[in-house]
C-alpha cells in the first residue's frame, strides 16, 4: 500500500472519529440543557397545601402562569379556562400560581383565591399555594423559570406571565403578561407540542 493511500484512510478514520465525538458532545449539551430547564425535579404545594411533584405531569404539555385576583390582567383567567377545557383531553394542563409580588394585587388567602376563581371564572384547572415569583423569596421553580438557557435570565415583570413546558418537562417558551392565553401565538405553540 502506498503512503498516499494510508494517509487518506487515516484522515477518513480521524474525520469519522472527530465527527462522532462532536455529535456526542452535542447530545450531552442537549441533555445538560434539558436538566437545567426542566420542571420535573420540583415539588410544590397545591392550593390546599398538599405537596405535588411536577413529575406527576409527565407526558403532558403545561402552561405555568402566575396569577392575581386584582390585576388588569385578571380577566385572562377566562382565557386560561377556555384553553384548559379545549386541550385538556389531549394531555394539557394549566398550573396557576397566585402571587402578591405586584402592587398587592393578590392579598387573599388560599381559600379566598380558590373561591374567587370558582365564583368569577368557573376555574377548573389546578391552583397552587401563593408564592413569590421574584426577589429574594422567589420560589425554587420560579428561580429556574426565570434563569435558564432556553428562555433567558430576567425577572417576571407582572402577573399572568406564562411559561410553556413540553411533554418531557422542558421549558420551551415564555410569554409576557399582555399575551392572552387564548391568543393564536400561544394556542399554536400548544398545538405544536401536543402533536
């Protein structure tokens, strides 16, 4: 075998090895990325103060939203309930976390919040314990939601900010408060993840 042939074979083998290593590195990066922006490792309290593991929602598309009863965006409860009823049969959940971080717009107790949502908006999607979504008392789930490689690093700006989670628990999109839950922007994103 001549020297040119040996060099060509070695270059080809090196190229395949290099490509394979690079491909593995990309897969590892994707796995690490998923770990950093995944909700399944978190446990939270529901509105009745019972612990819920978010891994219980495996296989479902989630819309996580911080809510309040006395906000200009409070009528979005109606849109949240609308999309919940529409997509729930296809493995979709809305997870609502009341918070009082913005101008005292959620001063009520869990019981008062639950009652308000039921009476005024006929809410049937899961409500959770009142938490902080910003500042030094920020709940661990929201620490991740507001600081991850997928949706970036920035505080929740107001009530009714939304985070879309895929069927594997990965954070995939973030929608600021003015984007209505039943807007085309959100419903198309939900439908894509439900496929």
